[in-house]
């Protein structure tokens, strides 16, 4: 009798455990956080290339909400705003734009392409309402540039005009207030002039005499700051600026860890690094040149969908593989018609 009781008890225990495991397996992962994109120089919020990028994300997570920051209603004016304007004013526009989107109220992950990377960081430091969870910057110029960025599209008239005006006097009154790229230009031979005359970068990098403690507090609130550098970048000088690196007056690169910025923890980067919140990543190739597959592997899955379990990743990829060409076209079409999607661009194209 005792043996029978023990057997029944053990059987019930096994059944209970199996049922618990089955229920656990049936529990779906929480829905992914919304994603916000900030386009780079030469971009607009509606380029064809980025429609494919967003479609690639929605293939893996059809329920995801995606918003792309825009600075003007028309595509041409939005693209022009990436060259001409006051960045401080533009960041105010972004703060107002994002706080009015109800889907973002609980927080979101964000991707900044090229100069959009440091602009999203400025959003974090200056408002961050609603808050960013993971901030991923791709080819950003966090440490500034020692030369005005080159034009990826040699036929881009706005870019050529910007470079002509900027070279006429990057710290002059008109240029510094109206040319976007001048507002993160940092001449290593004229650092005093840079600190005195540049209206944007010295402030958000907390390089001025009076440090902004709120900038540090808000940046430290990120779950992750992920910074991608392009190994063959010749558009941005130095390419190490994507990791907060910069050049001294002799042209030698000073890595972040060697700077007072890090040693004295002006922005909290040292604190974040020690807490495992900083990730220094690379992409092979030239500035803003990557495939959808690389974007998916290095950004979408680990930082936007935040999936680490290999079985879950395999399931996602299997489900995506079952999509037909018609399914994919519908997703691209949705990005053109769904109000939840407002699109960014990678200089007007995605390199596949």
C-alpha cells in the first residue's frame, strides 16, 4: 500500500512538472519594445532603402512599432534639414515629436545612423521623455570630426553646398548656427576656439567648465549604449569618433579611455563601461555600407528584439524563411501606408 501511494505520488509529481514545463514553453516572449530611428546626413525619413530595413525587422516581429524621426513634412526638406539648420533647435523638435507618440510612452529602443547617432544621444541627455532603453549608434561622430564629412553621393547638391559654406569658416557666426556638420566639427589645433564657438558638441560632450550633472544621470540610465564603427570608413575622420575617439594636433588618435572625458567621467561613460553598459562594435566596410543580413545579426536580434536564446532565434528565422515573396511585398507595402511607420534612410539606399 505504501509502495502504491509513493508510486502514485511520484507519477503525479512528474505529471505536474511536465505540465509546468509545457505551460512555460507556451508562454510567449514579451512583445518587443518599439523602435525609433534617426537618419543621417543626406537622408530623409522616406527613402526606399530603409523601407527594406524596416520590412526586414517586421518579418521577424510583425507586431513591432517603428517610428522614424522627421524634421520636415516633405522628403526634400527633411533631407535638406540634415545639412542646414540649428541642431539644438532640431533636438527640441525631436523631444516634442517623440513625447506625443502614445506607443512610445513606456520606452523604446533607438538606432541612430551616422550623425543621427549623436543626435539621439543628445535626445537622451536633454529630455529622454519617453526614455530610450537600448541606444545603438551606427557610424556616429560622438567625438567630433576633424574634417567636414565627405558626400557619399557625389551628385548631392545640398551636400556640396554644405561643404563649400562650411569650409569658408566653420566657426564663423553664420556657419556655426546654420550648417549642421559644423556643429560637431572639432579642430584639434584650435580647441579653445572649438570650446568657445561651437554651439552643440562641447555641450553634449560635457566638455565645458561647468558640467551638466543631468546629462550624466540621463545617459547612465540607458540599459545599453552600443556604438558601431565602420572599419574602412573614409567619409568620417577619424573613424574612431564612432567610439568617442579623436585626434590630437599631430593626427594621432586618442582613444576614449585615454581622455579626460573618460578618466573624470564627465558623461558617465566610465561608470557605464564598468557596469557593462557600453558595447564597442564594428562593421566591416565603408561608412553606412552594410547588408540587411548584417543589420539583422548585429542589431535587430540582439538589441532591438533583445533575443539571446538560440532556439528562439532559430524559430524566428524558420518562420521568416516560410514567408513568400508576396508576404514580403505586403510588408514593404505596409511600410508605405501604415501610419505607424515613418521612414528613415541610409543616404537614400541600402547596400545589399
